[in-house]
C-alpha cells in the first residue's frame, strides 16, 4: 500500500461518487473517447468470469483533467461483453460531446439499466440511452436539461424521478417512458442554503436525504411528480452530534447507513439510523449500539442490492501518511439495524478500494482502487455472494479514468 490518498471531500456526488485529491486518477494509458487500456495483470488472482453470465458496464467521467480544460470526456469499461468472460475498456466506445456544458461533471446515475444522467456544475443535465450490446450512449429527447447547478444527483429506486441538488435547491425531474425528463413545475425545492454533498433515497422510494457534511435533511416526496416536502414540516437538519458526509439507503427502506468521512484513524465507525414509518414518517433515529466500530476509517460506503450487507472503503495512517486501507464487510440485520463484521474474511486484505458500486443484480461489486503490492490504480469487478457476503477477485484490473462513475447491468 504505497499510494497515499488524501480523501478531501471537496465534491462528492452520488451513490457513490467523489473527488479524491492526491490520487493517480489516470492510469494504464486510458484514452477517453476510445479506450485502449488493457487489463494490468498481477496483484490479484485473475481468471475467467467464474461462470457468471451477467454483462455489466461501468462509465467514467474525466472532467478534462488530462485534456487541459472542461467539459472533458467519458470512457467505459465492460465485464463479459459479448460473452467474452473478460473485463476491459470498451474499445468501440466513443465519448458523447457535452455541448454548452460549463463547470465540471459532478456525478452520474443510471435508471432502469437503460438511461444515464449526468449534471454539470454550470447548470446542464445530460441524458443518454444505453445500447444493450455495446454500451454506447445516445442523447435523449430534449437533452440537455436545465438545472440550477448540480453538485449531486440521485434517482428514485423505482425509476420514476431524478433529483439534482446544489446550494440553490433540489431540482426534480420525472422520467418519461422514453427516458427523457420532464421538470417538476415546483422545483427547485429549497435546501435552506446548504450545499448537498451526497444525496440518497430510502430503499422503497418515499424519502430523500441530503447530507452536507454537518447534518442530514430529510424530505418526503409524492409518488406522482416527486415534489419534496420537508419531513416534520421544516428544513431543520438532524445533526446527531457528528457530521455525516455520506448516507446510503438499503432495500427494505427501514434504515440509512452513514459515515463521517473523517480521514485516517479519526472515526473508525459506521452509523445506522432507523427511518420512522409512522408519526413523523421519514425521521431518523440512531439504532441501538450505533455507531458500530470498524478496523479502519471509512471514507465511502455501499449497501448490497439484497439489503443485508454493507461494505466500507477505508483509510488509515502510516509512517508515510494516509494510505488506502483494506475494505471491510458487515452483515446488516434488517430487523434491528445492527451491523456485525463478516467473520474470518473482513477486513479483506487484498481489496484496497477507494470507492465502489454494485450492479443492479448484485452479481458484481465494482471496486475502484489500488492493486495490492502495487502503485497501479484501476477498476475490477468483484464477485459477490448473497449468501455470506464473500467477495472474489476473478478479474484483473483495468484502467480507472476517474472517480465520477456509474454502473449498470446490460439493459
């Protein structure tokens, strides 16, 4: 673990997406527009797809860091494309152009495995349909769409709405049958002036939660137009006496999992909150015995599509500074909200992840991070066992253009 990572949450977007300063973002000669990078080899065991027939794509945004300006380009990698049994950049992929975009791309979200949406901080939201065979992107009707800014984005888990937030408010869009977006006439909805760092929904699609690094604001949203109403009738932020940098939902809609994002060994814990289903519906209360202790300091967290596993991407301090630490995995008791570290396998000593995301079926957990015993950074899809939470490294690493990304199964 030789690569230092300073996880400065300058801008954090979706489920999963963040800037990490001080990282080697562009590796393995990845070329945006048409990626030519090949799997790196070494570091972890490499093999075929271990019998998995699922095809999945992962999209990355460059933001222009290697092109000398904005708005940058996009690249794509694929696992088991055309039943290849391999994981590699999609050589035929051509980046869309972001005409009129200003600022930087600030996140991606995928709806129904068919549509990808990405906002730019200058005020445009681009939407694309995904080709099921090649992963190619085609602009949607009336794209790009106007937003007030766009520092974070999240989608309703039922694929009905897309929410884009910044300090001037949260814009709600209705997802039409063809993937095009219709703006909610009442949006943007006020955030009380805070800038959303991350946003998430509950697992059943009733509440939206906004974390700003200090507290969490909760909204209920109606099931027809996605209009937002502050939970409890006000925009008061639930602070919990600590700052939440990221919260994520789980499939039952009963809990949120949160981290403070404190670097190094400052906060070695994960917090779990229950979501009130009656009374002040949507209100958050920390569950018994939370926070749950971790070996390392979580900087990013994901929940499995099945809802009963949690994985953290971590840092720790060393003589050379702050470094990537092994991932950790936990079971989530969907009756009590209690976390328990996976026995014998967690922490995962060979999985040095910085961020990650599951595909929709839960076949793969895509890890963006560093190969063990190497300075090479990249991406690899880990096999996931829904029975015991085990993760497997059946593929080599491929080049990782950036940490603004989204994952989808083949449409």
